[in-house]
């Protein structure tokens, strides 16, 4: 597959083009840009890795875990010269190492992960893998998808330093992938970003990921039940003036009163929206800007690149009627030099100890 098509979603009058290709190893690669991408594919490329993985059910926690032994050998903190997310091709300094993106340049790229937890090709049956799973342990193949979203061809940068237009292009890419992955059978699609060594980031190149789950994870299953049972986030937000930091074109940034992390921040539409594609163009433009603004305020507050976990929480399959879309930032710092560790109590019980009151978080971030 190597064809050119136009994504119909426009934000602020900006039209996105996407080129979809198959890499030589069969993995899908999508190149998003404001103009059609027509560079020739380089002959050098990285081959995909193991795809087999397995889900196992935890009978006491009532949730699935995924077992993907192939990820143990994934790329770990390469040098800039060996950056697998850089363009492949020729530079003025000579040959460039083979990378995941076999083109000399690109704006924004999405490709299937070499070391996935979920894959459409996964068939990790006990017979095939030789796993001695005891009788009574429920298992199933970890079908689905894991994709890498490369924000820019530049080796450095973040959501706060990207241009507004590049963040809009990122939002358009997320919308495209939401639709495609749900159409392929995903029960829940999670775009996310890990930022910083403290979170365990192994590739410094600016990027995020998308996981397409074959099941609805427990956290999202519980949230869907809460929304269906009558919890109205839009109504609650109207009473959170002391927790609100920014409002822009129908969206708000706030410190949730029930935050689990110190300095946790959420972005959410003020009116209920189930997923990104149900936002209007003004809301999507505001969302793209707020992604950068939250990142900039984190870095300004801590005086450094802030390590965080960011996730886009859209509706699981079948829960669109009541779901309220949120983007959640979990920073891994209590202060500039103090890491928020998830230690025994949090891991063993799921009950978090939060060191900073959400109302203090809102006061501090409003003042930045």
C-alpha cells in the first residue's frame, strides 16, 4: 500500500494530507503534513520485532495484564547518531543510520511499533509459545495495535516548543488513528506520552504512542460505569472555579479536586464530548494550544523539563452516550528535585497519598 489521500478533518482552516505506505517489513507508516509528501522511500530501514503477546486475567484485581516478552529487548537510550525516530537518508555529513522512517524528511509520522504489547498478528496461544499456564488462568491473545507518533523530524523539542500548527496536525493525526483503530476492532484507544527519564523514557526524540486495546481496561471500565450511572463531569466543573486555571474557546484546564498526583492537571471540554472527533473546530484549535500551554507552565513551575505521563481518555467502544473526554497529566515531581514515587501503599492498594492539595496546584498554575 502506497497511496496519497486527504484527511477530511480541518482545524482552523488547516487541511492535513496523509501518505500511507507499507514499510519493507510489512508494518504500516503514515506521514502527516500540510502538503502532500512525495519523497522516495530509502532502501535502508529497521525490521520489525516479535509480535506475539498474551493477556492474562487477574482474578483478585479483576483486570487484565499483558505479557510481551519481545519488549525486553527494545531500543534503550540510543545516541543521536542512532536515533530510530529520525529521518533516513543522506545528510551533508554522510550516510544516516537506518531508522523507522525511511524518508529524508517528514512533518509528523505514525508507524507500527517494532516491539508491541498488542498486535493484529498476535497469536500467543499456550501451544505455540510453550507457556505452562496453570488450568483456571484465563488467557487470550493480545490482539490490537501499538503505534509510535513522531511529532517532528527534529531530534529535540516537546509539546510546549512545537508550533501551534504542528500541535493541530498532531490532533488531526490522533483523530485519524482513533477512527481507523476502532474500525479495526479496538475496544479502547489510548494516545499517550511519557516524558522524561523519571518516567522511563528510552527514546529522547519528541514522540508519543497509541495503544489500541482488545479489551476495555479496568480504569476505563469503572469510569464508563460511573458516567453511565449519572456522574456528570460538565455539571461538576461548573462549581470548580477555585480549581480552574485556564478557559479557552469551550475548554478548561483544571486541577481535579480528586487528583491522585501532586500538581495533576486535566484538560476537558466544558460541554460533554465523547472523543476528539466530536469537538468542533474552535475546540480542537483550543485543545492544541492548551497542550502546549500546560507543558510550558509545568516547565516554568519546576524550572526544568518536567517528567510526566499524559493520556487522552476518550470513550471506550459502546460508552459514547455518557462519556466525557479528558486529557490527564500526571507529573512525576513533588518539587524540582523531589520525585513522586509510587511506593508500597499506592502499588498494593491503589490508594494514593497526595502531597499537594489540588486547590494549591490551581493557585500556583494560575499565577504562572
